[in-house]
C-alpha cells in the first residue's frame, strides 16, 4: 500500500507538464502533408499533418487562424510552427499551431490534380454528356458501405418521400486497398442486372485518404460507362472527388442525393391534377374568345355567323373530343397510381403483420419455456434460502432451514448435518 497511485487526470497532467518543460517542444517547426482538415464554427482549425512514417493531430485556435490568407487544402504540403503538448481531458498528443506555411502540393493532391486534368481533356467531365434524372424512378440502385451512416440517411429520406420506391442495395467497401475496383464492379453489376432507373454511389465524409477510392481512375471510367444516370454523393459539402466531376449529378451529402433522386409522390399527383385543370380552363377561354371574334367579324361582313364557323365546326368538335379524352386519361392515370399505391401498401402491411405475429409467437414459446411454473409442473422443485433461489448444493450447510416450492405449494425443509448425510450428496429433511 506504500506505492504511489495516480489518477488518470494526474498522470495526464504530469505528462503535459513534462512536455511543456521541454524547450524544444515549446516552439518547433514540423513539415508534413495536410489531412482531414476541418474548420469549426468557432473559427478553430482541426487537421493532421503526416508523412510516410507517421501522423500527428493539430489544432490552430481562432486568434491564429484569422491571420491565414486562405485555409489549407487536403493533401497540401506545409510547414507548421507551434508547440507539442498533451490534451489532458482525452490524453491525446497534438501540436498547437501558430503559423502554417505552404510548401507546395502534397503527393496525393498532385495525383488528384493530374488525373482530373487527364480525364477533363478526354471529355469525361463534359456537361453536354450529363443526363437528366428520371422524373419518377421505379427502382433506384445504391452503392455504399452496408454499415455506414450514408446508407441509413439515404433509406430514411427516400422512404419519407416515397414509401413505394424500390431500392436495390449493392454493398461495397468505400475505403482501403482495392475499394475503388470493388465500387466499379458493383456499379457494373447494377447497370447490367439491376434494372435500375438511377444509381446513387457515395459515402460519408473523411480525410483525403478516406475518400481516395472515389479519386481512382477505374471508378471514374465505370461511372462514365454506366448506361443510367449516376448521382455521386461523397463526403460533406466541402468534399470534392473525381467521381463528383464524372457523375451526371453531384450531391453534397447522401441525404441530399436521396432528395434529388426520389420525388414526393403526392406532390406529383397534385401537379398533374393542377396542370389538367389549367389546360381545360385555357382551352375553354380560347374557345370563348374565338366565338366573340367570329361574332364581330360576321357583323362587319354582314355574313351569317353560321356560314363563317361552318368550316371550323368540325375542327372545334375534334379539339373538344381530344380535351375530354385527355381529361379522362389523366383521371384514369391518377386512379391507377392511387390504386397501385394502396395495393403495395396493403401488401407491405400484411407482410409486416405476419412478420410481427411470427416473432410474437416465438417470444411466447420462449417465455413459456423459461416459466418456472411450467418446470414445477413436471415434478421439479425450487429451493430457496432466505428468500433467494439456490442453484448450487455447495451453498447449503447442515442445519440450515430452506423452503421447497412445488407445483401445488411450498414446504419447509432442514439440511442434514455432515454426520447425518449418506453418500456424497446433500439431502433435505421434510
């Protein structure tokens, strides 16, 4: 007990003081490549600098960040001036930066710019080749990590906007060695076999290393070769990748991609009904105006109106017939859409009800199997000592009083002493 025991806070504070007392660590320059840069709403900057061997977390507080001419970029090679210390609360070692001096472009950023320039010259980013998104897609393909937040965001937004839209998920790794080739293969499979009207591909935010799979040439060419429109939704609003430039549409986040891909079905039906009503009103006004013009012309010429409108009557009848048929078709389309929605909702509800009922029956069987009363009905007894169940014979000693719960009630019992026992097992005396 004579050992000196520290709390975690005391240990971290001791290490911080040791680092603060080192004159070299109080003011030093460190060269590296920017990674995972983020500007907090408070004005503080958070990032890491790395080289081939290691990386270190950095923070630049607002009072120093205000002196920068521009924010550092992902992959930019820089030299930072600051002090090395320990953040006591989390125990994390980091550099507290006061200056950031650019040294040119980092290796990853240089590769990004080189590939961007190459594909741009080949026309992969040409706005003229980008296709519009379908107005009302029946099936949407989604390529992302199965366990990532991006998939949950896409499904949540899509189901809210249109519960009936069919979503086909093709999971693939979104970072690490070989991820770009896996993503390209998933895109090719969906394009070939998925029967999709539209494909979403992306992931959540991260550093330039985390997002690098979406900067690979193999994925860029797969997006370019896809026969259906592609929405790229990689990272956050400030993150741009090669996939964003090649895709038909770039969404700032996965949630925004779902909003772009899935229209609100109810709003579409209202728009169709409104357009049909406006068309009918416009044609009615036009026919009324033409009638007034014919009356005036007949008065000026002294010719009966019937003689003037005779040749046009058949045309007017045709237009009226077409208008009536158009209205009927619009109403029929609306009714069919609503009926289809009802049928699919009923099917989904029945399937959900059956699944819930099956789970409930399984839970009831499990509960029945675990019910102590059912066990007692088969001739077993429950031993209690001091009101608590006893599961181990070693917990009982000679002379102790216990209670036995049987299927038709409880009785008292006494544990025999060592000299009264027979064999190796403890016995009870009723």
